[in-house]
């Protein structure tokens, strides 16, 4: 095993830490994560009866948090949220602003990216089952904020908000978690073979 490969598998690292360290790197990673999340939000499929579409935004935000770690993941999703509030049309379906009923999910994305980033620093991104657990926790955080916000913003009852803002997304979220189970642990294995 080479010295570089031994260094790559250190506890406490996330994938972004493998790049040469600099402020320019960190700024680029934070901005890139925000842009990736904004682009993924445009992959949207409307859900009948729900003001919230299925998007790639959730998966991108959780991957950003996991790959960048808690600090950079938080900053990346904060940049995404603040730019969207300021009018950049990169929330789901080209939306922007904090008035949308789905804005609670954006707040949840910020918290979830931070949480999964912290778990990645503890090695959650290195094994499929731990990665699945991290993704499911991230999804739970997003819904814990997004669904009540949806209810408040639309005047829906709690059961109606769950039916419109949670239930239709569970199968897709399970598929996203399964994909993450393979992607990040595989990335670590490839890196460590160098």
C-alpha cells in the first residue's frame, strides 16, 4: 500500500479532503455544491395533489453534505438557500424565494447536509449500510422540517401535509438511499486503490 493510499483512509476525512487544501478549494467546493443542488432541483416531476415535486435536489444535497463534510456542506446549502431567496431561480421547477410551500424542505436540506456531513467524518460514507443509515437520517431531517412547513404555508392539516409532502416520496427516497449506498463507499474503495 502506498503512503498516499494510507493517508486517504484516515478517520475524520471526507472525500473533499483528498483534494489539496486551500481556501480556493473550499470556496470552489462550496459554490460547486450549491450549483449542483440547484441543477438537480431542475430535475423535477410533479406529484398529483402535491405542491412539492419529486426532484434530484434532495439526493444532491445529501451527497454534497457527505462529500464535503458538515462545515462545507452547511455553507454550500446555505449559499443555495440564500441565493434562492435572493431570486436565483434554482429551487424546484425554477422557483425562488422563501414564500413557496416547499421552502421548508430547503431549510431541511441545509440541516440534513450538515448532519450527514458530520456522520461522514465518522466514517458513515465508507460502508454501504452505514451510508444507507446516514441517508435515511438525512431524509428524516428534511421531512421533519419540510412537512410541518408545508402544513403551515398551505393551511393543510397534519395528515394532509403528510399525504402530500411525505408519502408520495418514500419509494424514491429508498431508491436514492440505495444509490448512495453504492456510490460513496465505492468512491472510497477506488480512491484507496490508487
